[in-house]
C-alpha cells in the first residue's frame, strides 16, 4: 500500500463538494470524486466516478474504483445530500424515496465499503454532512424528512465513532445552517440570512474549513460540529 493519502467525496461536482476536492488536493490527498453528472478530470490524482449514490451498486463501486486506482481510502466525506422543505402532509412517496435514497442509502453503501478499506489500511476518517434543523426545528422551515434522514446521520455518527474508536477510525459530522450554494439560488437571501442569529448566510468556505479542521483534529470523534451562525443555540 502506498503512502499517498486518499479522500473520497460524494456530491463533488458543485458547491461544497467541488470546493472539498480542491481543499483535499491542497492537503496533498488524491481524491475520488463522485456525483451523478461528474466528468473526467485532467488531474491524474483525481478520479471522478459518475453515479447516483442512492443506487446501492454505485456506493460500493465508488470505493472499489478508488481502491483500484490508489490502493487505499483514508477519508470519506458523505457530502451528497438532498434537502426538500415542505409541510409534512405535502411530502410525497417520491420525496421520501429521493431523500432516504441519497441521504441514508447513499451514506450506508459508501460508508460500509469505506470502513472495510480503512480497517484494512490501519484507520481513517469519515465526515457526514447533517443539518442544524435536525437538532433545532424552525417553524419557518418545515422539513420533517430532512430531520428524519439527517437526524439519522447524527445518530450513526456517534454510533460508528464509538464502534471504531479503538481501531483507528474517527467519525464526525458537520451540521450546517443555510450555505450559499446553487441549491438556494431561487430562495430570497434576506429570508435565508434571517434564519441565523448571526444574520448572514454561510459561505462554502465556512463548511470546508470545518471539515479540514476535523481532518486534522485527531482527538475529536463522535462530534456534531455546528457551523450554522448560531441556529442550534437558539433564536
């Protein structure tokens, strides 16, 4: 096994995921980048793997292709996620399938294979992307399915952190507020800023910085790191 560290990032074609690819390359990592629409990279140290992580075969394939190309997996950032906010009784079967497929099934398949690779390689780090709405509901943003799925990620973050604490694998989560990404282009910025006690929308760099902190924080595991302008503390 080579000494080149390898990070896997899902949802990597835009927004936070695309910025994470750049950040991990700056740290010297090779990167396995996945999204539904991602195209090949000119950088030989970036392997782009197209596919929808809601498809069970895709999650396993991302890790297997990463191992075939780079020989090891050191970090997994489960960044792929879907957020649909609407009144509970307006959610459809399609909404449920979409959100559980990406947010839960995608996490499960990629992470299971990644943990196997990390155990074989002597350790690693998983970061899950959650939402502060899972900890502190907001009447202005009804989003029960987001809380159902992302709340599950918070719980499994702690569970896996303890399960693998003595075997060299750390598991953490970053819990963002609203971040200025293409997902929110159509939403009124004043409304979004007002959801945060700090009074502004988060930047992609705020989340990337938090993830890179966790990457280097070797004494931190099982942590749900809120990067949300104070949302989780109160309003």
